C-alpha cells in the first residue's frame, strides 16, 4: 500500500506545482460571507477540524463531521440550525478498542426517516480498521459494519456512502484487499458486506479510492482514485453490474490533471464532473468533465496568479444553471484558500478568499468542497483558523 493511507490522520493537502500564469480571474468577491460557527475543539467539548462536505435537511439544518475534537478527541457528528446554534450529535472515542469508530474524514447521508449514515476511518473491534455507522435522530449510534482488512476485506474507509432505494449502502476503502490498494464495497440492509472490486495499482486499475460514489439510473457506480492508472496519477472508474471499467487515467501537466479529488457529480446527460489537486496547464489543479464515452474536457486550469485559487480539494457541486462551485486549499488573496464559481462558458469567479491571523480570522484551508441549498447559497467548512484555530462553518449568500 502506498503512503497516503499512512498519513490519514492530521495532514494537509499537497501543494500544487507553481508554473506559468494562465488567465485572469473574473469578477469581484461575492458579498454575504458569514461564519455561522467557529469550532472550539476538545477542551470545550466541541468538534475540531471539519474535513467533510455538509448536507442539509428540509428545515435548513446542516450536518457534518469533524476529524478531531469532541469529548474524547476522536471526532464528532454535528448539527447546525439555521440560526447558527450547534448541537454535537455524537462524540467518537479515540485510541485502542474504539468499537464505535474514530476520526470520520468524510460527510454524511440521510434517509427519509432522518437517520444519518457515515464512515469512520479508524475504530472497530477488528484492529481498528474502520466502521460504517448509523446515527438515529436521538443520537443513538449503531455500528453496521466493522472492516476486517487485507486480504479479504477493505480497511480505512476514507470516503462517505451512497444509499440506494433498497437500503443498501455503497462506498470505498483506501486500503485493504489482496494488494492492500483499496476496495469498492456494498453493505446490504441485513449487514452482509460484498467486496465488489479490489484495486491492484496496475496500469489498467486505480489505487487508493478516497471518496464517495455516485450512481446512474442503471445502477452503475462511479468514483475516483487518488493514484494508480497508466501514469500512477489517479483515475476515474465505473463499477457496474457487469464488472469494473477504467474510464480515465490522468496524465498530468500541461494537458491533464493529476491526483483526482474525492467525489464526483453527474448531470442528467451522464457527464461526470470533478477536480484534481494538481496538474493542468500550470500544475495547480483542474476542474474536469468526463463524457459518457470517456472524452475528457478540462473546464478550468488554476493559474499561478495572485488572488486565484490553487490546489482544489474535495468534490464540486453544480446549480440548476450549470454553474460549478468548489474550494481550493491554497490561493486566494491571502494564500489561505478560496471558494470559486465556474460558469458554463468557463469564466471563473473567486467568491471568497479565506484568511487567518494576523490579517483576519474567518477560516483557512478548506479540506472539502461546498454545498448548495435550494436558494443557491453556498455552505462549507474550513479545517483551520477561526477564533479557536479549530476551523469554521460558513455561508456565502448568492
């Protein structure tokens, strides 16, 4: 297994390579940025370092996870009400014999009954190799599955989950399998797990999937790997009823991205959209589109330009008009990260530049992509900065 899984704890995203200037950033920063919650960390009983995208319910409440903080410093599940009031719904334990899981790196999904589902990268009785959990609305946690690890099972679920109409859950693990290069798995409602694919780090396969999956109407699953493929720079794959297929191997600068970020989105025509943390015309990352026939289009290469974002992180999201939104770990006016909007014609606008002390304290270094509500407002998290230095949850009104 490669080095990524060895650094799953508290790490930062890799810095993009700094090359040539590409294009100017259009537009001014959007008004209406507001920090809704500043995480205060373990000593205050709050979460710290949110690394995951958020979800929202019909009442406008936001839900997410932190990788540390909480009563045991093993991470939390939290809820933020529309008025900004936070409720810590669950505190994960930390250390040996944490059966309930620890350090959840990705976000949550919610069923029609209001139950939350997610993964914790570590914890569980089987040598702490990660768990799938369900959290009821009253805060009761149920461990649905504990990963057993190599060679027959996955280990370290870094990404989130996908829920189908029958109640089965789908996800990935960054490690495990015969070659310890990760898996795609299915978890039936009765708790039976099926390993759908084991990655091999060959030219025709990926290695170390770190994100959630997206499905089409035919039940095919799509995802990314951070490395592997023909140039060992990451891949996009499909896992279907008929088996596994590699859709794209990233080839690197200047014509392609490298190291695909976790998570994809799909439009009604079956096109996939995502981002890479590096590569592109300037080495600072890309936003890409992958057509159903496998044709890739680079929608944006991030430039080495003052004020623009660099090194995109996490998933992207799309509004009804076809505008794409995402976050970058570096760049922006203060080199502390940014939120960007990419119009259908390719015009990019930096909606907000993050900054940390001593200049300001509105959050820094987002680790996940943003979330949109029905009104088009943008929500997200930063992993650092804020009053206590443990990250923030923000809103950008459009």
